[in-house]
């Protein structure tokens, strides 16, 4: 089977909206961008960088997908919708990956040489996600929509959020330290009431202690003698 048809067939199988591989070939901008990139990459490897970049810019103008000719892409990449996708020069993408619109495989501006991420096989990258830097995203990983990932992602891991954090690995949820668990975590309102009650008990004990000391001091005082009565008795 021709590779161009194999890739179109793979996309048609993974996209429920596709009617046939032929629809993918003639009407899917992501597929067209991928086929054009194959040609631009060939020119890039031959040292004809001006021609390669011209093809890349033409592809960006026609599809809204910008792939640097130097990027290395495996077989059967599915760029769904595709508008706003940017793939940098030193990016590497494995086989059977899926990338949605608005995704950036870019750099941070701090590195030289290898500046862009390496994506493993069967990786899914959600719409608007940004993967920035020369690290690896492992096989079968999933990057959530609009996530910003700047560090290594282990295989079979789901990453979401800004900054990106792992929430699932190997099909099992990863418990976050900040996560509120209504079943196992104590009720913060109840905890506060307990704290206030304990403080009131301590204060009550202190007040009772001082009250007892005051009563003891009052009991130890004797009434002064009545001087007028003594004088009257002496006169009598």
C-alpha cells in the first residue's frame, strides 16, 4: 500500500467525521500540510533550504498550519482541523500521533541546538496545548487542551493545566496534594469550631483559677475591730 494512502486511511479510521480516505486526501488541511511537509523536509535534508522554506510558507498560507521543514515527523500523524498549529525546527514526532488545532511544539528561547520537544508514539495533544522545550513526551501520553507543558512527560501519562501537571498514569488517577477530598479529608469548618471550643475551654480554666485565688484572698482578710464600741465599753 502506498504510504500516502495508508496515512489517509489511518486518519479516516480515527476521525468519526471522515467518510472515506479519499475525503481525507482531498479535503483535510492537516493531511495536505503533512504531505507538503514531506516534500519540504526532503529539500531541507538536501541542503536546499530556500526551496524548503518556500514550500513551508506556502503551506502555512494555504492551511494555517506552520511546520518547519527541519521537523521530523513519523508516519500517520493526524492534525485535526489544524488552524494555528506550529511545529518548530528541531521538533520530533513519533508514529500515529494526533494533534488538534492551536497546538505549539516550540522552544522557550533559552536553548540552542535542540530547542523543541520530542513526541513519542500514539500521543494525543489537545487543542491549544503548548509544549515548550527540548524534552520528551513519552509514548501513549495525553496532553489536555490549553495545557502548558515545560518538562518531561512519562509514558501513559495524562497532563493538564497551567503549568502542566500529571493527573493520570497507566489508567489510574494520581492524587494531588492540593486536591480536596470530601470523603477522606476533614471538614475545615468543623476543624475551626473545634479549635475555638478548645480555646474557650482553656480560657475558662484560667478564669476559674484566678477566681479561686481571689476567693482565697478574700477569705484570708479579717474584719477590723470596731473602735467606737470599745471606747463606749470603757467609759461605762
